[in-house]
C-alpha cells in the first residue's frame, strides 16, 4: 500500500504478451515479471500424502511430534527440519545419496556440522539411494541401498520427510504457448537483464537459474524494476549469503576451498574457534568457528564460512567487506565491540595475517 501497489489474489496466467489473467479478469501491462517461486521436488516411487510422508510444507503442519522420523536429503531444508524435530524429542535419521551433508558447502564446515548434529541425536546414513517408501499399519518403511556395495536396507519411521530439493513453480502460467524458452531443469531462460525470450516478459527468483533464496529473489526484484524503469539494475551474484538455520547456525558467502583449488587460485585461510570467544562461552554456544578465505597475493576476501551462534547475522559484515573489495587486513583493523560474537570474525581476519590474538 505504501508503494501504491495494487494486490490481486488468485491464480494467474499469461494468455498473451502484455496480458495477465486472474480469475475471469484480464489485466494489461507493458511489462510482466514472473516471480512464482518454487515447489518441493519429489522422488520416483514415493507417494507424498502430506500426512505421514511429507514435504517441508507438511512437516510444518504435523499435529504432533512423531516418535520417529526419516528425512530423505541432507541439504539445507532436511537438516533444518530434522534438527528441529530432534530437539523436540523425535528420533531422527537423515538419509543422503551423496557421501557428505550440505552439498556444495565448505567441506570442513559440513564435517563440523555433522559432528555437532550427531551429538544432538541425529543419525546419518550417507551414500544411500532411496528406492521407495512402503506404508503399513501406521508405519512407513524407507527402502534404500548403499551405493558402495549395493546392499539393501530399510528403516521404519512414523513420519518421512522428503527434502530432496525444490523446482521452479511455473505450471499454469502458459509459458510454453507464449514461446518462452525454458532451460532443461525447468527454469525460465533469461538474459543478463532478467528478460525472457518474449519481449516485455521478465523472470526472477526461484523461477530462473541460481540459488533458491528469498534474498536473492528480492535483489533481482529491485534490479529488474530498475531495468524496466530505464536504469541499470545490478545483482552481485558473488556476494549472496546462504544460511542454514540449525542450532548452531551455518552461514557462508563467496568461494569455498574446493572451488578455489579447482580454479588453481592461490589463497590463504584465517580461522578462529568460538572456544576463544567470551560471548559464545558465556552462553554455552562455543561450538564452531569462523573461516575466512583470502587471495594469497592481494589479501582480498574471496569467501567466508561460519558455523556458530548467530552465524546468519555475522556473515553480513563479511558481505559488506566483499562488496567493497576489502582485504582481510581491512577487516582485522576494524574495531569490534567486546564481548560480541563478531569478535570471532575479526580474529579470523587477523589469522589471515600475523595470527589471531586470542587463539
């Protein structure tokens, strides 16, 4: 309302360029932006009823905490939901196809997070290919085979959460009839200004390629509005933070060590444990660390990875530094209040140079 936006509620489609149909009404516009988000991806052979075999949507609506739960997928959503229900008292087992949790995340952080979640009671079955889920007598049996030897196994659980990723939600829009070019994995194809192959039609967020994050979509929404207004919208895709809302939180931005190694780029690592942070120790949340990756020659910050208390808030200090092209030394020379969690960020930056003070 403040921005004088007219809000229409209903199912929409695009019958022709410059037209949006909502219900029986057709609205005309010079420009249209597709921002329809995403939906949960399923697995072949698994029937989801959102009662005992659920996606993230059903997992948020369970009538009671189940005694046992199997989470299929050790990505962000699976770990967030699994850790919540484990803390509420459920016996949680996470089954993952790959040999490590949180695919694409810094390997050291992934190992550290798995250790912490295991201590919290979660069980992990890695390198497992799920074959299906059988329902009988109020129980669900998850059938899977281990990839290393193809041996068959099964786990019973009261509730099964299918957390195997998400896919763009574009069905019903009529994009195929319009001639909008799509990508093989279901995303809308756009150029560097978020324009589709149909003039006047743009797409952002989960509907296009890139990380499926609300804040990424928000940045693209602001940028595409600038483009439509004849200005120069921009999104720095190298500085988009990601957060896993477990306890402790995990946050990352920029490059991982594996990515830098693949690029053949010389880098240095500055790391600081929350065991050396007074604020974290005072509230018994001293698990985890801050890790900063910087260019070996220029000291420019290339990435950062945090596992610890309020990691999702602390990462933004590093995001701002990266946006301005700052060096690790710039961060290390910035005064940080005491006692705060953020002091660990400064210490990690110091560790990129002569060394952290309180290590």
